[in-house]
């Protein structure tokens, strides 16, 4: 993915990845602002697998200190985090 692609493309990819995982586990579809942890769409183990997947799809590296639930709370939050990483900025903790 190039830096020139719009943030919408990032959100679409993130949403597709999350929903694919949710469907595979028999879960319900979640909204973009819905807590992925409270809805049980993902848990801590799934989050680490998802981080590996994000790093394989996007040209980013996620540091240990960035692997916090706040950065992965919702589809919108993940999109903001990935977009910031793509722009070369440290995501807010």
C-alpha cells in the first residue's frame, strides 16, 4: 500500500480483516466504533495474531510499547493507528 492511498483504503482493509476473523469464529459483525474487546470480536491472543497480519499487509512495524488495547480497541482506532504508522508518526498511547 502506498502512502498516497486514501485512509478509506486502510479502513476497508482493517475492517475486512476483522470481519473475516469474526466470521471465521462464528461471531457477530461489529461496527467501526464498537469495542472489539467488549464485543469479543478479538481477545489478547487474537490481537497479537492480528498485529502480525497488519505488519505483513502494511509496510509498518509495531513496537512492543504500541501493542496496547487502546490502539486496537475498534476498527476506527486501528485505522487511525495504522494511518499514523504509515505517515511515519508514533501513535499516541
